[in-house]
């Protein structure tokens, strides 16, 4: 997979598949691609997708550089919705940019 | 009519048109005409480019996705490429994913995948064409992540309790395509016959591939 | 008390009704909107993230009331105005002229 041309200036990647991560519980203004429902929740990195320009900046027609590493993060439904009515192993996978993630000790 | 872009669009209608069709000009349709004419006057786009973009859009649909799935079912080398790098693999079918990437997720006897975009309506349009209305609806976008099994039941799909339901929320640069489970008893079928069993809905993950 | 703002578009997990399996054949004007979006993006006059920001900026009642491609054309207009590709005056005058030409009553 070739890196996007614009991603030559990229933030170093902090996470790898298998790492437990927590999504920042943050509420910045502007155009945000981290869904509300997952903020403050813990999950596990399942794929490191490489650097992509930051959409929060692209949305104001700026370069989005340095590019942010993007990850697919897997969350147990029961971690997001404590009253989830389904198989306890059901999951939701969400793409999250690195600046929204912190290391977590326990992804549950 | 000399302007093909303002001609009534002649193609068979399989679904009822909505009120906001070509028949009456509302505020936003007037806005569309105005922007298009201004962009043409300024030399930013040409009518021919718009026509070609529409033709390219019309050429993409579930048949393309179904051919990709059928090839993956019948060609293990292609399947491995598709799973490793969908963007690259679908170039075999003339598909250019543009600034997005294709990420294929495979259904297995233990995992059922389904696709949603809760923030807007991201959809693998380069392989499936334009999305159906329900995919863009508030009800689907709100509920698919919180009660996927309930939503699947409303579509008539019952996923066994011991199968993990894995929802993919398309929040960023990936576009997802579900590789459905190949139906049993299809070992002797050609890729062409197999493709006929694969619906758009199966590739979004709200249906299974059909039995022959 | 801090009360963060949740965007109206950011609806994952909110209560909502039964999913009705609705679809329609796209009208030609809807395809033209889509085509313009594709072309403007490929020519560097608009980014999809700008489009999304402008769609998200719609008032909640407008977001719900407008059809999908009504939201799109309004966001294309907003983006082109923000970038100075079009001015409000020329767009307004053009819309007036088209309404007159097509005999659309005020």
C-alpha cells in the first residue's frame, strides 16, 4: 500500500495492533471524525493504517499536515453500551486518528 | 433539447421517485442549475465533464461488487490480495478508489460484519454505486451501532447468538465491503453464476448471499 | 457546569425508529450535484471535509428536513462562497435569473 503523497510529513506512530487504547474524552469545536459515542471508551488497536492528513484541518482547507497515523480500533459493544443486549463478544470497529488516542492499561 | 444535462433522464425506474425529482424546481434545484451554469461560464467545469461523471456513476453498481466477491470466492490468490490491500486488488476491475481505501471484511461462520457511517453516509460507492436511502437515514445511522441485531432483524436477517456481530463505523478514510459467506452447494458454479447470488445488501452486511 | 455540544449529525447510538427499507432511483438533478462534487474535488476547488463541515453546520431542523442532495448542494454553495470561487451576489443574481427564466413563482 503506497502512502498518500500528502503524508510525507507525518507524526510518528505510537501504537501497533494489539495495543489497548483509550479514546480521549474531549469535545473540541469544529469538524470532528471521532464519534461522540466512543469518546472516553477503551478498545484495542486492530490495524495500523498509516498516516492520513488530519480531516479537522482539511475541513478548513488547510493541508492537514503533519499527517496523523490512523488506526482501526475495536471496541466491545458492552464497553460502549453497558446495557447492550446481544452477544457479549459483539464489537464495533472504528477508524480513529492518533491524536484522539491514549495508551490504556486495560481494554477489558 | 440541445443540452443533455437538462434533458429528462431516460432510464427504467425500479423504485418510486421522490418528491424532489426533476419535475418541479425548488430552491435547491435552482441553486444547482445556478452553480453549474456559473462554473461552466468560469471555465471550471464543462458540460461534457459532468456528463462523463454521471455516466461513470451509472456504470457502478452492485454487479461490480458481486463480480469482485465471486472472484474472491473462486480465486484464492485474488482473495489474499483483496484482504491484504483491497484498494490495489480492485484495480483488476478498473476501480480507482480515489483518495479513499477499500477495506474488505470477511464473514465467517463465527463473525458477521455490517457497515454503517454514523457521522455522514460514507459508502463504498466506487464498487457498489450510490447508496440506498435507508443507509443514509437517521434510523439506520443511529441504531446500527447500538442495536445491530435488532436492525438486522428488521431487515429479516437473524444472526445466531453465538456468531459475533462486528459493526464497522466508516469514520475516516476506509470504505468497507463485506465479503459474504459463500453459500453451500455452490462448488461447481462458475464465477458468473456465483456473482448472481451476491446482492448489494449482502455486501453491506444486512443480508446473506442467496442460495442457488 | 460544562455542557459540551454534540453535533446534530453525530447520531451514533441515539434512540431512533425502525429502519424502513426505502430507496429511490436517483433523479437527474441529484446525479448532477454528485457529479459536480466529484469534479470540484478532483480539480482542487473543494474538499470532502469542507463539504462535511458545511453540512454539519446546517441548523438541526434544516438538516432533518432537507433531502440528501439538498444538503449537498447547499454545502457546495457554502464551500465555493468561502473559497471565493463564487460570490454571494453572482450566485443570488443567477438564481433569480433562472427562477424567472423557468417561470418559478416567488
